[in-house]
């Protein structure tokens, strides 16, 4: 549009050059956006206040401005001309009452522009103002649409990983891409003690870990105030960060990131070149920040679940299964590298008496202290695990028998000190240790058996509290009472019920079940974060909780504004899916108490029931409840598991709701653009909305799936976007069009395709838009496609749009009646239109 304007102006006035300047009044800048002939040098923005001819026009003092001689030459040279002008005429173009553009005519001869030329320039500027305003609106709306599409793409990208570091890097990359930023960074912290760079895009690696003092830079200010901020004068901020790491920043936008009920960090995007940021940019980053926070919450929850699956809940050490896995990995590494490895088994002396004389609570406290003491005694890269009951294991990495003996002695001393001030410490006694060094070819089980044999020798043949090495055992030593091997589970024979079961068996089975449940919960979280349909999310969640987490009955209920609860999804074995949709008052049930108290609650007697709140951000959305007919079936571990799963479901529902809002906003943007084009075409927008509805219904009757219907809807909404480049005099002409005018009209589908080609979300809708004026008989445009070669969506749009045009007043004829239009449509079936499409449309229009 702007290129055509300056080209026509140059020809009309016969000047050397014509330019169109975009005006930024807030910053006092004017920037060339089109020139005829093109700007030869890289002309940048000029300060219009330095040129009286521009300043008076922009501020509204005069209707036009003229300059001759040296002033004209100076202005034209700064605007990038290779042969400076000797005469200049500047005419303002207004939008919303302000000068948004200036048309500048430059002539190489020193001359005066006459009154007639000034009147023509004023008239041209007025006409161009309306067209440029429409073009700007369409461009802005398309830009917003592109951003909405980018947000939708980013939501999918962020959901593809649950690794927190990877998610943070993707957040930075996507934020910079959506907002065309030069750099982006995620900062960790709530601002109390400053914030730390956690991930970046476009910054040097050494920026990671950089700590900013409270209130430093824009990101620090955002963390301090907990609100989104922007600046176009970054260098003017107090305490900017290190320029060696952050470079020169001119503009910046930053938003806080919240999850789990608190401020967790800040997301910032900055620009090193002139790029005026506005509230619209900030709004887009806020929307993306919500997606980013949900992704971080999911990744954090996943990390927590993964850690919980490996950790003994009482002592904080690795659990039995995790120790076996870690030991196996270390042995495999040593086989490859030849490094040394040792295993220490630590067993408490007389621990049974602690439980008998002081109770199990005291026993638990002893075990907690022992676990903490062992972790403090070892090196940072050694591993400490609770092997079972009162027995612990230390995997000493790159350590031989001698060095490990010193480590074990230090560990036993630390254990003794940790119990000194504990009531009953004398009863607890100390601890003994057995050590085995790995040799090439040793298996995990073999190494454990060696260390266990050394431990038994110390407890049976020596005084308690010793450290014994497997290499120092007598060759003829045999334990007096054999302990079960680590890889065996003692199972009594059917007729030998009197045989004692291994004391750790019941606990190991429970830990195995818990590890399996945590693994299923991890997998469920991974699947949920990639979903965007709320109904599918809750259905999948209860199904997996029933099948994978082994809860006999699982319900998700939604809390309504009226205080009633509605069953959103349910899984009930053996029926699999229970009836949903019922609604009842919440007060009388366990779920109601959970919602009222906003915490997890469980039944105290009878069949077991457990309920936990389901939050979306800070909003109480509903509750997650499980049931089991066995009394006392649920414990604290089940409660923690249920809360973790509820957090995953809440995050997935929150992301899905945001995705729905983004899609609705995108459709709204598309319809606003379509309305702007239709206003130019003098076409009733009500009919346009009807065309969209008809096309959707006809597409549905032809078996299009949900995604295909969405693309059809976009193509129908945008079908006339290319007309924005067609002059009003052609669109509103009452007489027959000339061949040249008809070609201008027929190009609108191709130009519409080009306009929308940069919007990734619309990629699959573009063919429908391009071919929506192809005819069944091959006489349409732009490519002359025929029959089934024309996309089905294009055939649907053509029929619906033609019927709408027939029943509307047009510049060249009055509206037809609906019966007349229907008959015309039927007459064109098989020639202009697809017969099946016409049949479906007429059936739809006739009603049920």
C-alpha cells in the first residue's frame, strides 16, 4: 500500500522522489517506510524537530510544509537520497486525530509548489490516510494473530519436556521469538535477596548464575514489586546489571512468574536496538509468562516426584531400589574406566531395644539422625542409602579399601555424636560396618554379599562398633545364622508356616509398590502437560489413577459458584467408568469438608476415603477423591501421592484453559480483521458471520474432523483479507468492471494468501483461502482447478459466500430473496459449485 502510494505520488506530481515517513511523536522521530525510487542508503529515523518543514506539519501548525534550497537539500540527504533535492513539499496524513505519516515530495530543481499542487497533495493525503489506517489495523491484527499463534506453538513446545533446565532454556528462546527480542532471561528468586540468572537466550554462558542485588535492573524491580514492567530507557534505570554480560540494553519488558502460590522468578526480554515496547508487548509476555510458569511448575513437580521415588521418606537417604540402581551404574562405569569402588554396610547395634523400650517414634528419630549423620560424614559425590530397617549403605566412589575404612570410621563416629543428646541413646548403642572393595567381574549382588559377610563377622566374632573389611576375613569363616541374600526374598514353603519371614519383606513390598506408583505418577504428568482439552485431561487422570495407581474408585469433582459440586470424571472398578454429570451440595460429604478446609482429609473409620483440593493457580477448582472398601487402606504416603497428582492435574487444566483463551482471542482477532475489510467492501458483517457458521455446519456434514473444521473457519473468516489492497472505487463500482479492474479483484485470493503466509497457525488454511474462487468446471481463479482437485473447504466457502452475496445488497444490484438465491445456487451445481456441497447447504438452510 505505502509503496504504491509513493509511486503514484511521484508520477502525479512529476517530482524526482517521493517518500512516506512514519511518525513517532512521543520520541520525536520520523522514519522512511517507502520511497520512489528506493532509498539508496540505509536511512535511519530522523528527529523531525530538527527540520522546521517537518516539525510544523507534525505538530499541526500548518496543513503543509515547504522548503527550498539548503534546508530541502539537508532534509533529503538525511532521508537517504543519493542526489539531494532543492525543493520539498511535506503533507500530513492523520489517523485518530494525530499525524501518523508524512508524505514528502522532493524535486531536484529549486521551485515553488503551486496552490493547485498543494490542493491535490492534500486530497491525496486524505484519501491515503483512510487506506493506510485500514492497512495498519489489518497489519496490527495480523501481528497479534501471529503472536497468538506463536503462543499456542510455544505452549506445545514447553509441554514436550519435564526436564526443568531444558524447559527454562525453551522459555527464553520462545519469549525472544514471540516478541522479536534480542535476548531473554529467566531469573530465579522472589526479590528478597536479589535474583539469579537461571537460563538465557542470546547471552554468553557466563551470565548463568549471575546474581543481581535487590531492585537492580528492570527484572530486579519486577521481583521487588511483583508486577510486570516495561521501559524504553533501560540505561536510565538505577543499578543496571553488568554490561559485559548483558550488553547494551535500550528497551526491556519483564513479568513475574508465579507457581505453587508464590513468586518464583522473573522472565525478561530486552532489545539492544531502537524498539519501542508498549503495553501490548507486555500483555503478550504476561500471557506467555503464565504458560511458562505452568511448565516450570510441572517440571518442578516431576523433579520432586522423581526424587521422591528414589528417596527414603524417613531418613532422606536413597531408598533400597535406588541404591541398587546407583551401585549398578557405578560398577558399569568402573568396568569402563578401571576406577576403584567400595561398598560399606552399616548396621545399628541393639536397635530393636529402642523400639521396645522407648517406642517407635523414638526409633524413627534415631534412624533420622543416623541418616543425616552418614550424609554429613561422606564426600559430596558418595552415595548414602537406607538399605532396609536399621541398615544403611554407603557407595564410596573412586575409593579403595583403605580409604573407605577411614571414611567408615569417620561415619560411625559421626553417628555416635548425633545420638549423644538423645534420650535412650545408651539403649540405641552404636553401629557396626562391613566393607567390600569391588573387583573387575564382581556383580552388584556379589559386592553386597561380601560387605554383608564382613558386617556379620564384626557383629558375631568381634565387639560391636567395629569396621571390618571383607579382605581381612578368615577363609573358613561361616556366619552362625545365615542372613538372606540381598537378591533373594525368603518365601516360606506352603507347609512351613513356622519359618520366620525376612523382617524387611513387608517394607520392601510396600516400597516397591510406592516406587511403582511414583513412576506411574511421573508418566501421567508427562502425558497431561501435552493435552489441551479439559474433559480429556480429567478422564485420562482418573483412568490412570485407577489402572496405574491402583485406587479402586477415583473421582474428580468441580466446585461451582453456587457451592454445589459436579462430578467431572470418575473411574470405578470393576465398572471402569462411573456415571458423571450429577450435581449435589458439597457440605455433607468428605469432599465438601476438603473444599471447605482447603486441605487433604481422610475418613477416620469404615471404608477408606481420601480427598485433596485441586487448584488452578490460586483458584480452588475442585477436588480429587479416592476410595477403597478396605478400612485404613490409605496412609500419609497415599496423601502425598494424591496431592502431587492433584498438582499435575491442576497445572494441566490451567494450561488448557489458557490455551482456550488464546484460541478464542485468536478467533476474535481474525473476525476483527475481517470486519475491517468488510467495512471497506460495504458488506453487512452479519452476513459474514453467517457464512462462517454455514461453512462450519456444511463441513461437519461432510465429515471434517475438529482440526479441519478449525482451519475451515479461519479460511472463511479471512476469505476477503486480500481485498484490503483493492481500491474502493473498484469495490464500490456500479458499472461493469474493466478487464484491468477484474484482474485486480481476482488477485485478492493470492494477496490474501501472501498476507497470512507468515502466520504459522494458518499454514493449513492457506490453500482453502487461495482456491475459494475456483469453479467446479475449471473456469475459476487463480489457478483454474477443476472438480475434486479443488480443496473441499474451498468448495464449501465458495457456495456459502455466493449464497450470502446473493441475499445482500450489492453496489451493482439489489438483494435476491432467499428462494431466488437458493434456486440460483441449485442452478450452478455441477458447473460453478460442487453438487454435494450445494445439497448440504440447501438442506441446512431449509432447516430441520
